[in-house]
């Protein structure tokens, strides 16, 4: 390949460009993004940046890096892929020719069909938290003080709730599911964080859906009406897969890729939030994490730069900072897994498929987390019996 075009200049798009150069790719690299400014990382938006507003920790690299690495940054929005001509069309009429195309378009916030919500989002009376622009607006509203309502008790909603509460706001979190972060974490972890947020003074309402929204208030399924000077919508994301679908590529909960992260067109790969790839158990998964975006990008770059045709096989991992707690997850949990809480003073939860270890959740326990990542990367599955026989000492087992 002589020319690689990357659509989407976020976490994964940036990494793909950087890794192509690290792996010795000598052709043209074009990084197309529709957000203004340098590529930046999103995790601090709901954490450190929401707290202190310091932009220094956001940019993935300084301006000079892109010139030195000969990565051509183009600001614009891709609106069509002409696969026959191998060209991407931009909203402003420009086109970019490619030999290899990498789709790194990420995801956007879901706006569920709740009465009044679409209008409230359109007028910015209710905001999501995805971009630097969103974070700036929410910081202004936190500074104004008062009451905050967070719709959605997932990672981003809870991280934001902790920051807003620490800034002195009255915070209510509304979650339709009967426990927090239910899609991803074990009931034990949900319970731990429910206790944490309540101890911080956050009014957490699990099992209660928002049924109507108007500027300044949210109505709940139980009839309660909660006033909010600030309302955050944080109920999840949708992959930005329309570009791929319109080009006739396979799309099913994201752009479908094979074990090498290639779409149904051999010249087009997809990564990160927008990609549905064969996960650790072979079943398709779409992960919303820095780890997936970065590791996918490295894998695709290596294939393009060196011709390495290996299948992708990285262990998923994730983190979330809420209050003074760092939750870390290694591996992939499924709702059907049974859980074992490891005895000890730090919270460590094993997720097991039958007898086989699949995931480990830890709170403020980085050493067992790192050990779990090593253990899950081994070819040989680890059983509950072996872990118990080792006194539940993951660090010792990983040595
Ligand atoms: P993105 O980083 O979203 O980049 C996609 C880019 O493509 C965007 O800039 C988008 O505007 C652009 N784009 C889309 N369509 C087009 C188009 N047609 N033309 C041009 N450009 C386009 N993950 C963790 O692992 N840990 C965390 O603690 C964590 N915290 C988070 C906190 C927040 C507030 C958010 C929003 C996310 C967080 N994440 C976290 C998730 C993580 O940031 C994402 O999984 C990651 O950014 C995905 O990378 P990506 O490259 O797939 O997509």
C-alpha cells in the first residue's frame, strides 16, 4: 500500500497513524477528523479535566509530532466511500484516494425516545458528554452550581456525578436498570459503587426510568419530578457505522471485521468503538475502551506496514475513576458468569464461566489487575480450583 487514509482522528485513528510510522510504513498517511484541533483523549473529560479544566493532559501529541512523523492531518467530514474508485468523499466536496482505508469513526451518544428529550438535547438544555466541547459546557454549568440530574448510571454518568458532587452540587443519578453499570460489571461491583456514591451524598435511584424531560426538570417513572439546573444524558452510545453501511460493508452493532480486523472489503479495516470484532470467546463484540482502540490500531498498522497476517488477540481491559476509587477490569464479563469475591481487604471479584476464569474486577488494587491481565493472556485457561489452591494470590500466580 502507498496511501493510507484514516477516517476519524480520535484515540484509535491517531494511534493507527502513529503506529504506521513506528512500524516503518513509508507511504502517505492521511488522518481525517471532523473535530477541531489536535487529536485528544476522552477519558479525562469526565475525570481530571472535568475537575480542573486543564487542557494540557488532553492532546495525544503536540502539533510538531505530526509534521515530524509526516502524518497529514485533514479537518473535514467523510460522507461517502466510493469503493470501486477507492476514494473517500468529504462533505466539502474534496476526495481522498486510498490503497488502505481505516474506519475509526467512534460512536455518538444515544438519545432515547423519552418525551421532550430530543428537543432538550437540540437546545442544549440537556447535554451528553463525548467531546471537548461537551465537557467545556458542562464545566460552565458545574461552576454555576445548583442541582444536577444525571440520566444513566453507567461509567460516564457516575464519574461525572462524583465530580459534580465534589464541586458542591446536589446530584441525582437516575438509572433504569436495577443496578449501576449493569451492562458491564458484576452485581458486587455495582453494589460497592452504589454505596460509594450514596456515602458521597449523591441521590442514586436505580430501577427508575426517566419518562419525560423539560428544560430544568426530569420526570421519573415513579411520578417523581427532579429539578436540575444541569442535566446530563449518559445512557450509552451508538457506533458511527453509517458510512460503512452506505458503502455496502457488513454492519451489525458496528462495522463487522474478521480476526484480522478487516471488513468485507480487503482494502478497508475498522477499529475501536465502531468495530464489531471476534472477541476472546470468538463471539462478536464491540468494546468502548481506550485499550480496544489502541490495540486494534496497532494491529491494523502492523499488517499494513509489515504484511503480518496474524489474528488479533489482545486481552480487553478497562478502568473508571469515581471519587477516590479506581475500578479496573481485565477480561470480558458476561451476565451468565458466576462471581467469586476474593477474601481480603481490597475488593477483587473473579468472573468465572463454569470453572474457568474470564474476567477480574478490582477496586484500588492495581497489582492484582496487572496480574489478571497477564494470566488471561496465557494460552492455558486458569480454573477456580487453581486460584483457590494458590490462596487467591493472582500476583503470585502470574509470576
Ligand atoms: P473516538 O475517540 O471517539 O474517535 C472518533 C473520531 O472520529 C471522533 O473525533 C469523531 O468526531 C470522528 N468522526 C466520526 N465520523 C467521522 C466522519 N464521518 N468523518 C470524519 N471524522 C469522523 N475508555 C476507557 O478505556 N477508560 C475510560 O476511563 C474512559 N472514559 C471515557 C470518558 C468519556 C467522557 C468518554 C466519552 C469516553 C471514555 N472512554 C473510556 C472511551 C474511550 O474514550 C473510547 O472508547 C475511545 O475514544 C474510542 O476510540 P475511537 O478512535 O474508536 O473513537
